[in-house]
C-alpha cells in the first residue's frame, strides 16, 4: 500500500491525518474511517474502502495508492467528489488514475516514500 504524499483528509480529521495514516499502516484499527484509493477497476475513478477491511490478512493491499481519508462514509463520498473535481480543474479531464500516478512517480523520484513497512 502506498500513500500519495499530499493525500486529502476531510475537515473532521485534517489535524489528525498523519496519526490516522500511522494507525492504518499498522492495522491499529480506526473506527468509522474510510480510505479513498485509486480504483482497482480501470473503468472506475476511486474506491472508498472502510479501514477495517484493510485489517484483513488477505485483502489485496499491494496495489493500493491512497489519495484520501475521511471519517464517515458520507464524508468520504464528498471528499472523493472534491478529489475528482480538483483533478478536473487541474487537467480538464477525469483521468484521476493517470494524474495521481504521475504525481506519485514524481514524488518518489524526489525521494518521498510513504509505503507501508508491513508485509501484506
């Protein structure tokens, strides 16, 4: 699981986003937190995943690029919409996957790594 360096966080958790990231990476269990990641299906834009699902041993985490996190499903849906609109305003397209993967590669070239240290 990789985390986009400047991942989005909802207003209710903005000051706690690093602590929540830390807990998710360590399977510490965070209640009512939803992860927004690039979609596993290329025909979709984003996946909204409850954090408790990531705690399952066999959940396919290796391909996840987390771009946002929020408290509550409704808030996560709104944040996903914000992410999509930000990409559209920046690029004029809805190529969310390409946008974040390109930015993520640039960040990795600069030495920024937010990869999980756990073996999944």
